[in-house]
C-alpha cells in the first residue's frame, strides 16, 4: 500500500490532531484505541478501510507512538468492534452505506450523463484497430455495422480482404 502524501516526510501524514486523539481515547483498552486511530487515519488518507493485504506497519507504529500504547502486528477486521468503528468513522467523514435509492439515482445519472457519451462497440473496434498487431492496409472491418450478437472477441476477427 502506498500513502499518497504531498509532504516530504511520509510519516507526517500519520500525525493525529487533538480531536482524533481524544476520539480514540474514548475507546476501551489500548488495543481498541490504537485500532480505531489506525482505521481513522487510514480512511482519512485513502477513503477506504485497511484490508488484510495492506501493509500498515509504519502507520501502526507511528500512531502507537502518538497514543503512547503498545503496537499491534495487524488489525483483525472481522471483530465486532471494528464494524462499529467503521460506522463511526464513516459518519464522522459524512459517508454512509449506499441504499437501493442511491443505486437508482446513480443509474439515472449514468443514463443521463455518462452512457450517451460512451463509445459504441463499433467505435471501440475502430479505435483499437490502429493498435492491432495485424497491421495491413488491405484488411478492413466487416462486422462493425452488422447487428450480430457475437462477443467483442469474435467481432474483432471478422475481416474482409479487399
């Protein structure tokens, strides 16, 4: 995992402000305080929560030093407390889980703003053709105007030799 920071010292991105430290200290036990603070700072930097594949050892040690508590080796994200922490962190940043109504709004937006500007399958084939490994002036597309229900991989091999 890479943290995207603009500072010259990447560990400066891991500094908790007083509000974050006070919020973390409200959790019971050092382990929960550290886990909450790590999740909070990770979410602030990446807009997502850490997964098991993320290497957050540097983040854990930097925050453990600030909270003056013992380091942990990794986060067990399946814990019930962590689920509650995720809800609390999302609400603090103004995020919430998407609902079916949100899904319908997103589909309307895509239909109105994104899909009309998208390329058709034929346009995609035309744009891909110059980058094809089969470069020959005598070969042209045959299937771009046909309304066959074949997958794109098949259509890319439909040629007529002039």
